């Protein structure tokens, strides 16, 4: 006797009584992964000495995590659609724990890069968590849950910075990674105890050629973006990587369009709603990361510069911490707006608020309270924007492709943050003023960085206006069978 198809709604009804704990555990997992990504930020100035390497080589401790996350996010999303999202979630968290332990035991560059690479593979936790929510939650809980999960990346980053700074100042730096490992083990235990495995599967065969091609193309692209300032933007290595990325990604796209079971369904990705949302994600990621680069430096520069605020590393982290709380606070507000007027409206609000925050930063940068205000305004905008994106994506893709679609959307944000790191980093490194024997970012350099953030947010606003219609307040219901038969969207 044929087995009845399982849809996202029937699955959600089955597990509805457990929806509260499921949301809490998945959001906590997202915050832990975000904490991992900001873990080394307070250590950046000291990494060369701690790892007995040059500053350029030590930067690989950050670059490796970025590259691993870019590769892992779409691949783990697709594997989750095929073999179980909870299973892939646990594997991602296991890699986070393993990487943290390797880093905690390291005193040189090579093992640190290995550990940070393993940690980077956990970046798939947030898109996998959003996809699990679509499978498990009742319709009335889905919007607010996805909003919270999506904003957990910003929340964890903002809250983790002061905690990591405090540990870095008052304890051995290895403790940071032991704490990360312990948090990862806790999340694994909670997922095993609370989060069920969904029967919703896409089935099919894994597109190994597509995975290798996408990984190679992304590695070339992001390596050129993140290291271009060190190698020279016109150097043969940088230009070669950009050229290789273009060729590989074009060939990859041709392969994905021809293969029967692609890693990423480019035809679905090319739908106007999905395509424009992913473009907005790149620009919002760019705008978001500018704050993380510029504000801590402005807070920590000596007052002798005339514009620096002379704060300690830990105080600077505490000043930016409230922005994470604001992101968390606006998530349910964004969900209610999405339910009433559609996720497009939330995205428009978020983009506009981010632009306002950066424009305020240009005028308000002379007092600590002004920086706190600016970071909270920008954080509110990020909360609105990030909360709206999963609803826009999932209302346009079949349920059996949610892992891959959310993974790709997360990847777009990562490309935006990588570009921001490179571009804003170059601005602050070249627009400098002399402070004794040292060169520090100038006041105009900071204002230029803030203007770029505002420009990015305004570009996101312009693109968001082209997203089709009101949009769906919740994802479309799409049938999916255990055998992985082709989905038919009831849109």
C-alpha cells in the first residue's frame, strides 16, 4: 500500500506541542555559531604574537573560517534536504566542537587554521534550523520563529563580542575555545533531546560535481576578496583568482542547468522573488559588517586623536552588546508586520532603518552614548531585514528545497560581509592620520565607511522595492514524499 505524502503542514501538526522548545534550542544553536564567528575578534591584534607568525599569515585564522562557511552552507543545506536536516545539523555542531578543541589545544598557526576551518563548517546551522522550523512548526508560530532564528546570527555576534573581550582580557586565550566547545556540546545534547527529525526529504542523488564546482568557484572569489588588500588588487594572484572564479562559476551554472538533480536549482533561484531577495542579502550583509569593523575601532582609538573615544576592548564590546538585544526584540515585531503586510514590507523597513543608522553615525560619533545609539538603530534595521528574508525565500521554493535555498541565501550574506571586510578595511587602512609613529584611521575615513554603509542600505531599499507584490506571510505548502518525488507547489 502506497504511503501517504507528508507535507510541511501535516508534519508541523504532529510536532506542534513541542514547538516552543524546538524554537528555543534552534535559536540557541544559531547564537552559539555566531559566537564562534566573533570569538577571535578581540584577539586579532595579538594573533601574530600568540601564533608566532606574521600579521598576514595570522589573518588566515579568520579567512579560513569564512571560506569553510561559504563552502559548507549550500552543501549542507542540500544534504539536509536529502538525508535529514537534523542529521546535518548535528554533524555541523560536531564539527564546531571538534574545531574548538583543536584551537584550544593549539599554540601555532597551522593547527589554529585547521580548527578554525572545522568551526567554519558549522555555518550551516542557521539555514538548517530555519528549514527544520518550516517542517516542524504550526503555521501560527512559523513567522516569529523564523525571524528569531534568522536574526540569531546578528544577536550572537553582538552579544559574543563583550564576552569574548572579557575572557581575552582576564583569562588565557585558549579558554575562549574551551567555552565554545562546551557550548557546542550543550547544543548537541539539546538537539538530541528536543528536535525531531522531519520525514520531509527531497531524495535523489547528491550532485558531487556541482558541489566541487561551487566550492572551487567560491574559494577563488572569496579568497580574492578577503586577501586582495594584502596581495594587491591588481596583482597577478588576485586577478587570477577573480578570473578563475568567473570561469568556474559560469561552468558550474551550465552544469547545474543540465544535470537532472542539481545541488542548487538555478531555475528556482532565478525566480524574481528569490533572485532579488538574494541580491538584497548581499547588500545588507555588506551594510551590516561595516558597523562591526568601524565602530569598535572608533571606540578604542585614543582620545589624543581628537575623535577617538579611548575605551578598552571590553568596554567597546559592551557598547555594541545592546544592538544584539535590539535585534532580538524587533524579531517578533517583524514577524507581526510580515503576517499583516508581507515580508517585503519588513525588508523595506529594515533597509531604511539601517540607512538612517549610518547617516546618524556620520553626525554622531563624538560620545560613547552616540555610538551605542547608532549601533542599536542599525541593529534594529538588521533585525527587520534578516527576519524577513527566510519568509521571502521559502514562500517561493518547494519544501524539499528549503535547506539548499536557505543555505544559498546565507551564502549571499557571507559574500556581502566578505566584500564589506575588504572594501571598508581598505578605506580605513588608507584614509589615516599620524598618531606618533603609528597611522590610525582618520575621522574622514570613518565617515566614508559610514557613508558606504548608508549607500549599501539605500541600494538594498531600491532592490527591495522590486520584490514582487506583498509576498506571502508564511511559506507555501508544498507536498513532499519520503521517496523524494518531484514537488508541486500550490502557489
